C-alpha cells in the first residue's frame, strides 16, 4: 500500500488513481501489460489494485508455493513502472469511460456528490477518479513527479497474510521483503493538505436525474481515525443500519416499504470523519422517508438504547468481524488499514473489546455531539426538486 493522498493541486485531481492503472502497464523486466497479467494468471493469482481517499493498494493472492513469484511481480510493478507514453494515452480513454460509468450509477455517484457538498473545493471534496479534463491533461512528467513525492519508503506498507509455505518463517520473510523493496526512495513524504471544516447550517445538494429510484446520503461530520469516539460511532451505526433488525432497516423497509437498501456507517480519515445514512427509496416518498430518518436520529439523542438492543448490536458487530476475517486477503486488508492510517495494529479481540466497553450513555452522548444542524448535509440523485420543502424536515430542532 502507498499512502497517496489526493493531490493538493486541483490540476492533479485523479492522478493517484491514474497512476495505479499505469503501474500495471509495464516495467523494464516486463515491458507490456500482458507480460504482467499473463505471469500472474499463470500462477492462478487473484490480483488487482484500488485507490481510496487516502491510500492506494496493490494486491495479489496466491498459493503459498508461488509467494516468491507474487512478491517479485508486485515489487517490480511498484518500484519500476515504465509510464509508457503510448500506454498512458490509451489509458486516458479507459479512465474517462470508468468515470462515465460511475456517473451512470446513482448508488455510487451519490457518494461523490455528497463529498463535494461536505468539503467543496479542497482535496476531500474532489472525486478520486478526477474529472475528464484532468484525466486528459496528465503528462508523463506529472506521473514521475507525483510518484517521487508519494511512493517513498516511509509511506509504503507491505502486508503478507496467510501461509508463508515451507521456505519462510516471519523473520526470513521480512528480510526478503526488505531486499525486494530496497530500491524505494527514502526522501520525506509529501505532506497532506489539512481539511478545512466550515459549516453553520444544513447543506443540501440535489441532482435531478430521470431515475426509477431516488438515492440519497444524509450525513454529519464526525471524528478522525484516532479519535476515542470511534467505537461508539461504530455501535451507533450498527444500531441504525447494521443488519435486517436495525432501526432504519425495520422502519424504511419492513414498516414503510419504501426502500430495498439502507445503511449507516462511520468513515474516519486521518484528519476528519463522516457519519452517513444511505438509502435508495421510492421517488414519490422522499420527504416522508427523510422525516422518518430524522425522527430516528433525534430519538438517539433523547433516549438510551435498551440493554437488549445494545447487546444484539455488539454481538452482530463482533460476530460479523470474526466471520469477515476468515480469508487471508481479508486479514491483510484488516492489518493494512490500521497500519497505514493508525500505525497501530489491534487484534480482532482488541477491536471486539473496544466495542464491548461502549455504553448506552456513550451512544447518547456521541449522538448529541454529532447530530446537529451545523454539521448536517444531504445529497440526492433522482426526480426530486423541492429543496425548500426538504430543508423544513432537515433539522434536529
């Protein structure tokens, strides 16, 4: 994983994601994309990459007997991308089509609209993929300069999870990884531009689209990844939207019959956090649904969660976590997220213990802290246009 923040320059918006694509396009030892993919396919590997708001990851999952090959390929890609000009020009077309695909998917695109509403014209408010204009503008020099600033030793984390085979124990594998990645630059990592939080009243962004379903995100500002409030925020999210017995699932799907999906999540980043409720609902009942959601949020600020419901939420969270970590790639992601963003890896048992310590009073206090008009934002894609009516129900007062 590389700690690659969205660039502080808007002209570079989307370059982390584009660079991730270019890493697969060839190295001096494997000059073409097919040379990389053919070799990984020949060992039965599951491989890919991803770019999020604050880091990029490259991964390969293989039979333990092919560990050396996988490490050699991934390290070669990471350290020695060619950034071939012809490949770059072709990939511009690929990424523009990826961007258009996401814009045609309201359930996904609503996330970009929400982040733009929350953070405006600063890196956290820009799309990870960039814009058609920025994607088409990138030059080879842009990639070389950006990689030099971010793909450095201090910002690189290598995670190996699963069986190491007969050849390695933990220490010998660490030595092998250090040898493979020894070519990384040791220059300081480029700084991340600090988030500016500015809001005094509810924010609303509506995008009209002839959809068969209205998709929305209702969210508030929460806390960064190192905040002690995060365990309570995770439990709060589970009570509202974790599982089919959660409050919002019961209300919107089972009682009102207006939604197929609804979820509630807390997403903490290095210097900010967002607590969101997402749903796809009946076009004709948007105001009714938003009003119902606001009632459930307000209730958490005035009433303690009953003991039985709190117990159920904790058991759901800890049971789901343990089940989700049954595969080696899930174990790797679990460790990578913590190491990259926190520099402190807690075991599943330690994470479960943090959840166990959350009280009903903790949940009420955190609800009272974040559920305020001055941190409330609402983004929507659908046929709904009545912003004035919407603002009358978007209040915690």
